[in-house]
C-alpha cells in the first residue's frame, strides 16, 4: 500500500491575529483538508502591524485626503453591508483559535514601497519551522531578502491589480475610477529581487460598480483560486509552471488624492442619477435577434434581418437548426414582466421569421438553448443556472415538444453549456462560478464517452481560462474539420460588449488552446451597444444585439 504524502505545511504571514474574512476562510479550509496544514502564524510584532483591513494600506496617506477617504470608505461600507454575499468584507476574525502556534517577527518596514524585510535572526527562526510554503496574507510586499529561502517552496502572495496596466493600491479602486472593463489578480512567487516575481496564476473578472464591492468580489474570487492552487501544490509537491512575465512601463499608481476622490464621488453620483432616471422614464436596454442567409465566413451582419420582439419581451442567445430543409431558430424568450426566460422557436424564411411558440418553459429562468444531435435524436442543453443544474432535454416532436431527459450535473452554478464531439470524445464546455452567480470569467471543460453521461470528467487544466474578456461561451461554429468557439467580452457596467471567434487548436484531456481569429463589435446596426452571441448551421447565421429602448 502506497504511503500517503505528508500535508503541505504552510506558514501564514499576517499583520496580526485579527485577519480578513478571506484569510480566515483560507485557514478554515486548510485545517479541514487532509493534505494541507497551516502550522504557524507569522505575526508582525510592533506598532506598525495594522489591524483595520480596509484602511491599513493608507497609513502613509496623511492629512485631509486620508480623512476624506476614510469617510468615503465608511459610506461604501454601508452600501456593501446591504449585500448579503459581501456583508462580511470589512469584518475581522481571530485566527488564534484555528492556529495556536505563532512566531513573532520584527520586520523592517519601507513606507514608500509598502514592503517589509526581515533580519537574519528572523529568517533563522522561520527556517526552524521547516515550512513547505509561506503564504503572504499581509498588507505588504516582501522586499529583497532571504525570506523566500526560509521555506522549501518559498513565498507566494497576491497582486490585486492588472500587473500590465496599473500596479498599486488601493485594490479594486482604480479599475472602478477608470471604468476599466476588468479587474485583475495575480498569484506570484516572490523572489529575492523585488521586481522579479514568478507568475503562477493570473485571472480577471468584470469590474463591479463601486470600489468596495469590486474589492470584495476580487478578494473572494481570487481567494477561491488560491485554495485550488494550494490543493494542486499539495498534490504534486511542486509549484505549477511559471507563466510569462512582461516589462512594466507605466508609473506605479499612487493613493487617490483629493481631486481623484472628488471625481470618484462625482462619477458614483452620476451613475446613481442615471439609474434613477432610467427607472423613472422606464427606459431599459433590450436584446434582439437577427439572421442572415449564408455561411458565417461570408457573413455581413449589417445586411441581416431582425426578428421582431414580442411585446414586453426580448429575444437573445439564438441557435439555428435545419430540419426537413427548413430553418428553425431557438431563442431565449425573456418576459420583462416576470423577469424570467423560456425557450421559444421561430421558423426563418428568406427575410422574415414566423413565431411558432414556446418549446420549453420551467418555473425558473432559462436561456442559451444549445442543441445537438446524437444517434439521430435532437437534444437541448439550455442554461438553467437558477436551478443549480445542467439539464438535458430530449426532443419528442419537433420543434415544440421536449421532455427532460436527465440532469447531467447538480449543485453547480453554470451557464452557456455547449456539448459536441471531437476525435471520438464528447466534450462539454461550460462557464462555472464557484463563489457567486456571475459566470462570465471561468471556462471549464469536461469530457465523456457519450453526451448522455451524468459522470463528466473534468479537464486537467480546469478552469482553462480565468478571463472575463474571453471565458464565457457565446456560440459555436464549424468549418470543414475545424471547430470555433464564440466567446463574449464583458464591459464595465455592461454585460455582452462584443464577441470573438476563436479556432480551437488543441483539445485533449490534458491540454487546451485556441487562437482568436476576429472580433465582432456592435457596429452593424444603428444605436446598438453590445452583442454576445453568434451561431450558424452553414446555411443561416443568427446572432443577437442590444439597444436602448423605452417601453
């Protein structure tokens, strides 16, 4: 019988015994795992160890600016406490009940660099702990020194910003201020040189509407991927292969000054006034679907024909199927009254579309009616995220009669699932969010011998993407022997900015890669602001778009 590997022994470098909810959750998770153990807390002894999880990054920000920012934070704390998923963001939790063993250090602080270094005596004391890995959960970067040499695998830490655009703090603020489409995180291995860090994992998520909400979502989701990374390290005994690094040419972002803070407050007030105005005037963005005859390679979107939305409804997520030489478009049919979608069907003529009726309706929201053939039968795998399942429906009588065949995944927040065959294997591509209900950032792949399986095997690289610019599925295209995944890109304050067409180059049980061929921007109709779906059956292309409208 093979001996079990000893657990990965971790030391947590923290500011104090009181830590954020994210460090607390990491510790709880580790102490319940058999292959991971947080054996020691590494505490910063002395007056410079800060306790407030929000304001600790601003200890050098003096004067009126610092006072104003603290008031701004207090206002945003009131906002975020109203959101159940984020209400603990600013709270602190005692780690000593989970990890009783601690070592107190006397670090040297660098105010300008927000960094710390350690004496040879401290390094020696840490080395005596015989740690496998040090995880930096403090508010400081590790400055050049010998700390990475004090454990077997060195030091890993977060960088909560886009390392190629803006490096600096506070985390999550500047992306909202600049209205960036995404907010990035990096998990990196710290080296002896401050500017030489090895990227272990990189990801980006849609930027939220205000600073502390964006920070909370960033911390929560990146923390999940840290746990997955630690689990992988515990299983293999090694750090994952290093990612590519790039030179950084921008200046380091500074703490927001008075002018920046007033501009931020003005932008937030403007956004709130705009939302109130739209609600008062009953103006809402409405999605629509259009189609065009021909192959997707020669598609001219501006020459397509729009399908008229039913009153108080909008249509989106179209998939086209040919049956008996007739073309049928299955769509998400969203009822603005009950805020729920069902699956409806239209028959496409040369320039017009005839509504045939509802194909599937459930007491929960449905969208993305992906359809495939298997053993001469048609199956549909619509999005049923609200139900917490991935479901498969079997066609009984085309096109309007379908029955639930089986649930192929349970207890999962998944959207926009696509199932297809390649090289004798059936593949399932889906977007899963393990911590929230925002499925725009992670792409997961599974495989099985049959598409009717309810025991899909996860891909070795899952999630293959952590990137809100390309992770979410927006359709699938075929041409000769190649398969093309349509991907969505999200925008600040908007879902579904544009789509890209990506050729799948490598798809095996161990590897995945794709190459972007082109981007479809929302320029093909007047007054549209987004598009997020494209599908074709070689004879007819269907896609969607969004425009502002007053009902």
